[in-house]
């Protein structure tokens, strides 16, 4: 339990009264940062998988797949992440599915952001020009080959910047899991607040850390974009 | 555990009170976001480099950090410097500031979309900067922004449950307190979900209408 481990960092009697040992609290917040990063990475992976399934489903030839994908996307975009998280954590156990806070968090975050990203996948695939599909037909490629070798490599590059934004939204949404008692950065900051009585330092620290993580994501995505854009000059207009 | 309609009717009035607060928070937050967004968009265009880069950085920072933490910041840190805000006010300020940084981007796109000729014409007619903005640029820039702005207000509406973390008694908080009292989670949480889904589905229709009426901004 995080509160207990925090208690051992209380200032010892006799040594510097009224001074708070910040290093202990900082390590607590860093432990929370690890959980936040874990959630972000695992949630993003789930979101990515779901986004491709649902995004391709929405432009499928089969009406039933289109219908299912639309229902999923509208449902998860329509209800708030907060409600979904609470549903996963508090209601699913009554239906016989017990999830740990981490599982519930990854599930809710991944499915929620996946729904937004599915629309990105769909939009990017539709943005590839008709002539590319015609070229596929002319080269006698199968539908799968056409999608895999011609359409997706071009569409991925269109998706990437928006995926970056989605990942940042997911990072920000991870703070909500603190409300289902998962010890992420926000949760730990609240513990530090309640134990030290200091409010500015814990919250300013985690705001800074969240911002650094967001910057890292956006730099990472930009670097990936540059890497993937190589060799596509002249193909894209 | 089974779904119990009697329980649903029993908790319905309590949840409706929460709905009221949720709607109030969204409306006030939207109004604040409209003004904060405009202020940020205008400050970012300031000829003074210091003003524009500082505003840009602050907006970027607010957009890159979670709303929940910002709410905690407003609710817990500001009292230390003597600003004690009631929970709902703190929540509205948080929502307004956070979404103001998003609407600022909408304003930016809208303003950039006004053709250069309009700026030049305003100059040729010898209008002051103030007149140029209020009479020429903004009246043309704002209508195409309507759908995008509405989109962010819907997003804000879906984030109002976060206010429960700073003890605002909105819908989610009412649902949680009901659930904790009777130890039944299925009905309250599902009802909250249904409520948000209903409003979102209605708002999709409204958005389509706005897009038809005002068109969209070309990005």
C-alpha cells in the first residue's frame, strides 16, 4: 500500500524539526510516474490494435462489420472515459468479471482512445487517392495485398500526427485512474499532499512531469514521421 | 446481481440534481472557454514576441497536462495564496482554462482562414485595429468555427465527471454516493453512462446541423 511506504519517509523526531524529507516523497511520485508510463504504453498498444480493427471494420464490404464497428465507436466516444472506467471497475465484478485496477484502467483507456483513433484510421485510408486503388487493380493485386502493400504505407503517414495527439490524450486520461485507487502519479501526489500538507510542490511536480511526457511523445512521433516519410517523396502530394 | 427498476426510480431524483449541476458546469465552462480561447488566440498574434511566445508556452503547457491535476491545483494550491474558491467555481475555471487552450486553436484556424484581401481592404478603408477585428475579421471568422467549437463543448461535457474529484456534486458524484449508500453499482453507473450516451447522440445531430448551416473550417 502506497500510504504505508510513504509513512516511513516521515521526518524523524529530533532531526531538523519542520523540515520535510522531500527525497522520499519524490521517489514516491517517481513510483507513480512508472505506473503512469506503464498505463500509457499498454493503453496505447491496446488502442492501436482496436483502432485498426474498428477502423478497417467501418470501411468493410460487409454491412454487419460496418455496423458493429460504428456501434463500438459511437458508444465509446459517446460515454465519457470516466464512466467507462467506473463501469469496468465497479460494475463488471457484479457481472462476474473481476479486474484489477490496472487491468480496468488499461481496458477503459485502450477502448476509449481506440474509438477515437479508429476514426483516424478510417479517415486516413479514405484519404488515399482513387488512382492508388485503380493501380492495384491494374497490377492484379488481391484486396489484402493492395491494402497491405499500397494503401496502408501511405495512410500510416497521414495517421501518425493524429495518433501522436491521441497518445497525449491517453496520457492525460491516465490521471483519472487515480480515482479507482490505482497508484499513478496523480494518486501519489495526493498522498504527498495529505501527508505533508504542502500542495504546491507535489502538484507542480507532477504537472511538470506530465508535460515532459507529453513533449516526449510529440518528439517521438515527429521523429517516427520523418523516418517513415523517407522514400515517399513524390508519392504523396 | 439483477437490474432493479424500483431502485432506478428511487435514485432518479437524486441523479437529476446531479444532471443540473453537470449542465450548469458545462454551460459556464463553455462561456469561459470562448473568452479564454479568444484571448489566447489574440495574444498569440501579438507583435510583441515575448507576449506571443509566453502565451503559446502557457497554452501548450495547459493542453499537455491532465485536467484532473489542474483541478486539484486550482482547488488545493490556490487557497495557500489566499484564493479560496467554492468547488463548482474551481471546476468551471478548470474546465474553461483547459478547453480555452483547445478553442484557441479553433480561433487561430478561423482567423487564418479569413482571406488576406479582407485585411488589406480594412487597411485601405483606414479602419483602426479594433474596428478591423470587430467589424471585419471576427464576423467572418466566427461562423465557420461553430461546429468545431461545439465539438469541444461536447468533449468538455464528457469531462465534467472529473469535477467529482474536487467534491462538486455533479451527476457522477451523486451516482457514486448513491452507489456507496446502497452498495449497488449497476444501476447508478449504467444510468450515468446512458445519460452521457443520449446527450452525445443528440449532439451528433446538432453538430451535423451546425456543419450544414455554417460550413467547416478548411484545415
